[in-house]
C-alpha cells in the first residue's frame, strides 16, 4: 500500500510540474512540445483528482475519529458515526478507482483503428450480417463522435459485404473497440429463406490499431508495388488508367489491394495505411503469443477465429461468450447501443489485470 502512495505522490508532483510548464509562454510557443506535455497532463488528471479526493476523505475520517474521543452527547456521537460509515465507504470506492487508474495502460488505447469485417460461414446471409455489423459499428461511432471512413469494400449482389475495411478515428477508439475482434455468430431466419427455418451464420471482425511511422519501421525495399487497371463501376476514367494498387510486404507475405480512389496516389496512400496496420498487428500478435498463456487476458486476445458473441434475432438476445453476459435488447445493440457490452468487457479485463498484479 505504501508503495502505491509513493507512486501517487510522484504522479501528483509530475502533474503540478506539467501544469507549470504548459503555462510557460516559451513552451506555448513550441506547439509540438506543448501538445506532448498537454497530452501527458491529460493522462494524469483523473488519477491525481481521485487521489486528492482520497486525501480529503482520509483527512475527514481522522477528524471524525478524534471527535469520537471527545465527550459528545448521544445525538452528536450518532451523527459522527453515521458520517464515518459514509466516509469509509467513499474511501474504499476511491481506493478501488485509484488501483484501476494505476493499472498498466495499453499503449495503443489512444489510437485510431483499422477494422475489417468479413462475411464468413453462411454465404449470402453471412455477407448480409457483415453489412449489419458495419451499420452497428458506424452508429456506435457516430454516438461517440468518431469519424468512419470506408477504405475498401467487396459488395455482394444481395446487398451485403464479403469484406469491408474501415478506418475509425476519434478519441480513444482502440480502447473501446479492441475487444470486438473475433467471430460474431448470428441466428435468424434469412430474408432469402422461404420455409422460415432458422439459420446460423458467422462474420469475423478484426480490429487493429492504426500504426504510425514511429510504431513500425517498414523498409521500402520490403514492399513490392504492382499497379493495374481498376475493375468495376466508375465510368470511363476508372478503366483507362492504371490507378489500382497492390502492395505486398515480402517478409510477411501480407497483401493489400486498393482500387477505391480515382488516382493511383490516393490508392497508394490508403493501401500503405492498411498495410502498416496489418504488419504492425502481425508482429504484435507474434509477441503476444510468445507470452506465458496464463498471463494473457481472456478478452481482447484478438483471435478472429474465436467465437466471441451470438446475436439471436427471434429472442432479441445478444450473448458475449467470453464473460457470460446476456442482454435482451438485440434491436438496440444493432442500432449502435454498445455501451453496456463494452463497459462490461473493460471491467472484466481490468479485474483480470488486477488479479494478475495481486498474484504476480
């Protein structure tokens, strides 16, 4: 416990120092440094505020305990004891909150993401469910004030997607959507089913943090770029020029093809963004797999083959299999109301990390 308070005091000292620095006109003039220090100050704010509340509460507890040693009439004594009980509850809650705030942070939590949704087992119905998941995440992103950009898609004749790739940008996107990687199973009567039989289909979701140049250094010599003529809709222009781009990362064999944009330069930029995220994710997963399995959290492992959730339409029910959570509001969830599921997954992950630290 003492070690925790030493760490907290060091954070408070750093926080106060940062507040002085970001008020310094010289630092304000240096935009890059100012942004870096402001970001650090913002990251410490919640922890420092919680610790200051904790100090205030423990101070009040000490005062009340001193009062109880004095001669008080019964009414006053009873009042002080009631207040003490409330303060002890507050203290316990703040201790828990501080422990969570001090948990090791995932360095990718602040990042934007590349999300890939694939229609998997179930043919047309799987592609339609992939489109439903795309709508669900787009609506959730809108509610969060995030921006969604479709960077690549492969549509099916029935109005679904064999594959759709999105870039979602905004505040702490990865921290909330990182648990979505895996196989999402749907149980419903497909619109194409005339006999009214219930079908089970699957779509897979992959979530990768958008990788910056500082995160991964890709040697240009390791990339083979092929250009070719785009196919599909887009009028005469799209087929006359070699605007489509295929990039292959030779060491990993990862391939990204992009033909959405009208110019080769735009397609190159988008392809590079996706390639960087996939290569970063490839090496990151290799590192994760090298860890001791016991130390790995049960959620957020990112394995796309792992069945993580079932969406049962006839019973309006969604079940997350990793944490045993069932919610009877599928209609709201498909409309982007994912807060309850995501909050439960974050809480479960934090609990697992706390246990690992306590038994570490």
